C-alpha cells in the first residue's frame, strides 16, 4: 500500500473531525459478535465507505462501520467488521485500520473472532483467551518497505498478547463466573475450511483453534506498539473432529448464542482497562 503513512493520516484526520472524544481503546468485532456495541451510549457511527482510503467489508456478519461511543464510562472505538486476506485485499489493506487507530491515539486493542476448535476438550460455544498464535497464512502484513514512524523494521513478537490484559481478563471471568479456556490460535488463509489432514497437522503443531483472521491484526498492533487482548468464540469443531459439514450460517448462529457471555466478559474487562 503506497504512501501508507500519508493515507492513514488522512483517514485519521477525517475520523477525528467526526468524533467528540479521543478514545484510547478499540475493539474489533468478528463474525456474529457485534452485540457488544448494543451497550454503547453517546454513539457516533461512520460507515467505512465514508472514510478516505478505508477498505470495505464484504463478509456476512460484518456490518462495515466504525462506531464510537462510551462503554461503562470508557470511550471506545469499535470496528464493526474486519477485512480478510481471502477477500483479495493485500495484507497492508487488511491491517490498514490499525495504522489509522495508532494515529488516532489508540493504545489498547481488543480482538474477537469466530474460530474452529482443534483442541478436543473444546465444544461449540467455548470462549478461548488467545495466548499465542501460529501464522500459516504464508505471508504477513509487515513485508515491504518499513516506515519507522510506525514501528521498527524487525519487531519482537515474544508477547503479542499483553500479559497484563490477559491476567485482567482471567480475573474478570472468574468474578463473573464465565468459563473460558486459554490457547493458541492458528491463522489460516481461507476462504475454504481446512481439510481433516490439515487439522491433524495443526494439532501436532500446537494449535487449539483455527481461523481466517486475527493473526495479521495482532501482528500489526504489536508492531505499532498497541497492547493486544484477543478472544475466540469457538463456533464449530474443526474438520475431522465434528461429523457435520461446515457452514458460515452455523458459525453466525453459534457466535450469536455465545455472544451474550462474551459481551458481558469483555464489557467488564474494557471498563477496567
């Protein structure tokens, strides 16, 4: 993406001109997980189509708008829909919103996604706090010329998912009586679902869940110096583990059913961030 800094600055300036506040927290809502914004107050919505240089989301379950509002008194930006590599975007375009969020002054990002369960102790509806990732997408968003105004050429990825935020999420879950697991998320290119042989290989590699997003998002946020918390909603068991064929409609159904627990959990976490 040519002139990334200049384009991101134009996007940020446009968004800033429409906002009343200056949020330091952003949340990315995955497939079927948009209910968190139902608790927002003092909202301002900006469709992606109005933001200069912003891509457009084309996947069912992704609204395609930036929502600013207050959640439990905290100013928050919500990306209602993300962009995926399988849609034909470049990795820089997939992660473009995070460069914009950085220039807006966002310091902490909460990522959510719908994912397939690889760990056989999981079941549809399980909430998984991500503690690490495996990148099987064949590329990453940091390839190409580097602009030091954003981050270093060779960023460290030792603790992509902030230990302090993970500890906070665990404490809040315990207080609310919300069950969750911790595990490793494997990012797969998509858009087809994985084969049974691939899932067996991913399990051997140490993956607990698999999905088609989040890895480039987390990588870019870490590079940009923003703290990251990420939670997967296990909407189905992966190929070869579940006996029925996959469908996106089923993914959205389970995500909506588990969304209430995730929203209660993350809403309280954000209130304490």
